[in-house]
C-alpha cells in the first residue's frame, strides 16, 4: 500500500498527538498551525490516568512524567477554608493505574513537537479553505495547498475545519463564567497539597508544578469579556483577582502575591453543543474542535489524547479511510459528549451563588465519602486504549 498522507489542522495537544500516532504507523503527516510557532502560553495542565494511558500508547508517558509533579493530595474546601472533600492520589493510582500529574502546558507541547520530524511542523499556515467533493479532499492554507488522504480538524473551539465541512453546526455556547489562569514564581514553602475553594459564584484552585511553582486558576460568574492579551490587560486582571480573592483563606493571598502581574491570563469559558457526527467523508474532528468542554473535570486535553490514539487505532490497516472514521465517531462521540455534559453540570454546581443552594452543596460534599467520589469518576478515568481489547464506551451519567 502506498504511503498515505494526513493533513492535521491545529498544532495543539490533540493535533500533535494525532500526528505522532499516525507518523508511527507509517503515515506522512503535516501539522498546519496558524500561529507563527508551536507554543503554549503560560499555564498548567492536569493529566489524569486516562491521559497517561494514551501517552503510553504514544511512547511518551515517561518523558511527560519526568517534567510533571504528582499531586499528592487535594480536594475541595469551602469559602472559609474548611475541607469538603479529599482526593487520595495513592488510591487514584491503585484504581486507575496512574496518578494525577500536573505540568506546564509548554513542557507537554515540547515533548509532543520533539516526537515529530521537524519538516512535518508548519507554523504560520493558517487554513483558508477546506473542500471535500467526495473525490478530492483539498486544504488551502497560507503555505500552499494540500490534497491528503485524511484531514483532521484539531483547530480548537472556533475550528475552521468544522465551519467548512459542518456549516450547519451550532457555534460555541458561553458557560456563564470566566476563568483566570496563572503560574506563580517559585515559592520557598509551597502549600503541601492543592485544593479547589468553592465560594458563591466564584472559585479558586491551586496545584503544584515542579520547581516550587504553583498553577492557580479562578472563576467568576460574569458576562463574557474576551481574553486578556496585552500587558495592561494582564495587570488589570491581576488587580481584579486581588480585589475578588485577596481576602480568601490561606494560601490564596500568598499565591496571588507570588504571581507576576503580567502572568495572568483570562479566558471566558465555552463548550460546544453536540455534533451529529465527528466524521465527514475523509475528514474528522477531534479535541475542542469536536467537543469543547469546560475545564471543571480537567478533561479537555485528556479527551483529546484519547481521541488521537483512538483515531489512529481505527485507521490502522484500514483501506477505507471514511469507514475508519465512522468507527472513530462511534467510539468517541458518545463518550466525549457525555464528559462535556458532566463537566458542565459540575461547573454549574461549583458556581452556585444563592446561599441556601451553596449550603446544601457544601453539606452534600462534606458528607460524601472519598470512595464514593472516586467510584463516580470511574467512567471517566477508567478508560483504556482500544488496542488493549477493552471496551471504550460512553460515560455513565
């Protein structure tokens, strides 16, 4: 069989992982990235056991583990700092085979780009058109034109591939709250474990990164306002964080004091209404382009990694690309759309602001045993790659 070619639109985690999986199966791959370089801005990322299983398939789990910090413990606290629930990472590892790993997004992206031939990475290649007439598959971009056997749209929430080939699909929907992400300078005495603190219509979370740094995030129920992009906007968002969270329980004030004012990123949170299919002829969507979700479960990148290894598995040795993509759709769409709904529900609970509802939420969380919480996560975290001959089904809701 002649070497098949894949054009992957989007050079984020899902797109690069897909390129690696296909490249190692003998495909000729090109990754088109609209930005001038392959990079991620400064924030952390949580990789749960299911993501590490996917990275094992790619042969990169050890490389990623070497750059991350294992979350030894964590959980949820209330606005006064009292514990509501606890995450036991040792039990997480026992149940699902891997711990919760936290690292900088830029470090993960570097591992992924280093695993690909340099000539397959094409930054500054914004896609301007995608056409599929059933016979020819054409991708036009700033660097020219491609006619691959397969197109993978991994180009995020506002995917150009989705707009071109799924023109009737509904656009992203605002979740009702915005998020700030930031990384502290190295701390002399980092908090011993991470936590998410639930307030009224606001949350603040933190977890350890290597080198004494902490990855922090915060949310607030607000109208959409766009993203902080310039130095003055970052400083203004830093001041807003101090106003909102500066009096929250320890260690929040100390963490905010350790965040450089120009290191605050703000992004409004969106998810994607369910698509009827992730496949269109010889084109497929994955990651945020297919199932953008809120970050409440920490599963956005994890599900994209699952997508990547599942797509490559479906294509492995399949002579009919379109048929393989239909199999990929059947495996991935029910699961990822269920995870999206579950994440949205958790976010709605976390953002509750009416005092009686907050009291009921916090009481229920305090009374729920840790083992019940872990068991409830089994449908999400218990995923194993399809090559392991285990079922990959939808998440139980």
